[in-house]
C-alpha cells in the first residue's frame, strides 16, 4: 500500500511539474505571438491610420476651406496663366512645324496635340475658377 501511495505521490508531483511547465510554455507562446503581431504591424503602412486621433469636424471644414481658398488664389495668378499661354504657343509652333515638314511624323503630331489639349483644358479650368475667386476677393475686401 505504501508503495502505491509513494507512486501516486510521485505521479502527482510529476503531473504538477508538467502542468507548471505547460503553463510556462503557453505563456512563452503568447509572448512570442504578441511580438510577431507587433513586428508584423510595425512596418505596415496602415498602422498610422489605426493610431490616429479623431479630428474635430469644424476644424476639418475650416482646413478644407483654407486649402480651397489657397488653390483658387494660386489659379488666379497671372504668371501661371502666362506660362500656360507660352507653352500653348510653343506647342502650336511645334505642331505647325511638324505639319509643314515633308516627312510628317504623325506620332509626334498626335503627341503634341494631346499635350496641347491638356494644357488648353487646364487653362480653361483655371479661368473658370477665376470669376469665383474674384467674388471671394470682393467679399473679403468689403469685410
């Protein structure tokens, strides 16, 4: 009977030791998984989005209004308009030169025409913004 009790006690002690060792290994695995998760997220691009604080809506609207005002102000600059006109003039000369040359390179003409149309549409867009900008400036001067 003593022999059985001694074996039972040894078995309980070994069971307790194995239980402690299992708990220790489980804790190590959890720590390792936590480190892996942090390491994986450390270099991710979207990590900063998760940590971002909520922005005040009134502040955001004010910032958007300020950015819009600065954009319209820069679109109204005469130097910018003159630069577009100068580039459009150069492209017109380049297209005319390509059309008048004997071996006409249609790829070059098509490319110049695409750039010409892009500049022209940008100039029209900025000119369309000009009347709105003038209205804003008149409102600011009267305040």
